[in-house]
């Protein structure tokens, strides 16, 4: 179990580990629900003890966005299990003077905080803070035993909401509906079983693996919707996304559909939700829309109005209705007269927040001494014969082949590289980008290089080449070149291989990297990595897709995905005329 809860995207990374983590949170929440219904105090082993100095550990609830349910239930949950709770209003802090969030965290910790639960509009902030925490050493006045919990960030993550949603669905699987003696009886029977944990784990995983959930409304900016999409990494959930796409696009992005594949269906017809188990209504987050659309709020509400719950829908719907709230009474997703309908379980859903957040805070605090694996690792890539090593031969034979090919071109013959790396078939306008990346990566800075331009190319018309004498290429760096200019091929002249009895010439078609850090900039202006007041923020992208097809770069912080070409142009536009 981990010391932070930063997002459903960051459970795992193995599928079974992620599934188990969800089960652990939900089981713990159910135990806490039972105790509360029986008016029992929280058991000592499910609370946090006093510190050696006799004081309570500190929980700071950082309310960077307006909230009722999340902020209040998080604070109440902390008090329930023995924390001293402070509610922090960012507008009252030195953040308003340009101080970084990390400097603010250091100050908060100086005054006795052990867990920070934050809700922010800045996307990726909690992951950024947790990543900076990894760099803290023994010579800094910062305690590394600090836990971060995301209580909702931007448009991508709301992990505690997902956990309480799952707890609600599992309760319904157990036939729990109301806060009464029948619920007590059901839960007592479950926890009296000798195999209670295994029994509940099976119910939780089967409930999600066999679930069809329809998300309806303002999906494009919805952190709840995207959190559930991330849960599709770990569970076999099927999705129906129902939203208008014109004149304002409220539908999920294409990468969501690519990721989910056959498990996703999109529609603009509310009636398509009839076949789902759960109809999850999502309000339009007007406050997160682009400013020019916010200025047309009345028109936005008119567009979304047909997607609110109706009595006709309930009459034909065999499932149940959820809503993370709040209700925007200007255009309510669920009209007031339907909020207590038996099929509408939104109030039951929000009631689970206190119990699941008790469990989340308790688990994170108890794991604060745990030394986690590095939060963002770059998986290694290699040059593999038959996969990306597409040709080898003796260097002498390769040199003879080139001399024959360019017999009439004395300049080309003189440029044959006998030791080092040739980056071939670079798109002409991207030669400068590749050079810059090589220097930025620290690979070629200070080394001699030769630049070739206007070579004939069957596929590109003309191409550029880069020669780096005496250097040895790194597979990770070669993969980055492919992201920039997909047609690139490498010619490697490694004489030392021939001393080992192998071929010294290798032709390489590099494989895509699986992740890239600190090279590209995120196009999302709301991403923490673009904050002018966060000098420690570094970029990190996951690479999704296959060479030869659409390749997406997913920012690890804000979780927005962009075509690789767009990220390259955004980062290096000045070098390529954009």
C-alpha cells in the first residue's frame, strides 16, 4: 500500500495490485460504515495514535476550489480517526504573493502537518508535490514522512470520489439501500464470515468487471468521468458516453475512445443510457470551460438541458442513477422532484464519502514511512535483433558498398562515417530540433557533429542527416528522435563489436520510448508544469500508440493527451517556423 493517493491513474502499476488497492479501500470503508451505524466509536486500531510529544498528528485540508461534500467530509473523516484538522484557504496564503506550492508545503510542515489533502484547479499539482518530496534529503528541514491525497484536480482526477462511488455500487450489490437496521444486519453477516475479505474482494471486482456505466452531460471537463476512464485500466468496465458535441463539444476526447476500444460507445441520445447499470449524471462545469464559452453560460445551459433526468427516463430504466453533485440549480442534472426517487442513489452515494475518506487518510498516514518506488520511472527500451536492428554487416563491406554507391560523388565518399552514429532521413525542417534535443539530453553537447542537408529521399523528397563521430547512441534517445521525425533510421559504426567477432555496422529502426521526461513542454496551460511559480516542476510524458500509426503523448501530471506532432511543434515551434 502506498503513502499517497494521487489518482486512480497511479494505482498499480500492475493490474492486480491496482485492483487489490481498490478492494482494500472499499472493504475498510464498509467496516467503518457498520461501526458508525451501530453508534460505536472508531476502534483504536483504526485510528491514528498520538505523536511522541502527546499531540495529535496534523491533517491540512487544502481547499483550492469551492467544495461542500469533499472538503467537509475529508475534514470530518480526519477528526473521526484522531487528527488535528486545519482547513486551509489558499487565498489567505503567500501563494497570492507568488510563492510556490512547494514552498507553501514546507511552511505547512514546519507547523505540524503529516497529511495534506488538496482540491485544486491546477492540474497535476499533487503528483508534482509528491515527486519533489522524493528529492528531499537529510540535509533539508523537510520531513519526508508526508502524505499527499488528491481530493480532485482539474479535469482529470478525483480518486476519493471514485472510491466512494465503488463503495456505493458494492453496497447495492449487497442489497444495502438505507441507513437502517437492515443494513446493519447485512454488514454484520458479511463481516462474520471466515472469508469476509475474500468474499468482499470478489463482489467488488465482479461488480466493476461486469458494470456498464453511462456518463451523461458535461463530460469533456469532468474529472469524475476521466477518473472512471482511468479505472478502465484496472477493471473491465464498459462505458456509454452521452453528451452533445455541437455547437459546444461536451463529449470525451478521442484518446479516451482509443484507449477503451470496444468497451466504449458514444452517443448524443439520452435514451441510450437505458441499457446501462448505472446512469451517472454530470453537471456542466461552466467554471472550467474556456472563457469565451463561460461568457455564453445561458446558451451552454440551453444546450445541456435535454440531458437531465426525467420521469420518463426513470420509468424505462432498470438501473440506478448517480450524481457526484453539486446540483447547478440553473440547469440541474436531476430535478428537485426526482432526487428522492428510489432509483436515484446520489444521496446514499455522497454519504459514503466520510467512511471512504477515513480509510484513505488512515492508510496513507500509516504508510508514511514506506519508501515507495520512484513515482515516475522511464521503462527501458533496447535495440533487439529482428525487431529494431534490421540489418548488420562488417564495416569494411559497408564502406565498400557506400563507395560504390557514391562513386561519382567524391564529397559523399569523404563523409563516410567510420566510427559513430549517423541519424538518417530526418525531415529537413526538423534537423535543428533533433540537434537541440541531443544537446538538451546531454548526449552531444561539446562533441563535434556534421550536418547534411538537401539529400535526395524517395519518401521525403529531400532529407537531412546528422553525423556524430565517436559517439554511441542510447535507445531511449533514439526513440525520442522517432517521436520528432518518424522516418528516421540510424546507421551505427561500432568497430569494437568486430573485435568481439560481431558485425560492426548496424542499421536501426528505433522503437518508440515508453516515456519521456524533461524534453517536451505540455500544451495545457492549466498544467502545473507550465506554472511560472513552480521552478521545480519538470515535465514527464507517457507514450501511447505504435510507430507507423497515431502516437499520443500523455502528460503524467495533467493527464491530457496530445498527438506527438502537436507536442513537438508546441515545444520547438521557434525552430521549425511555428
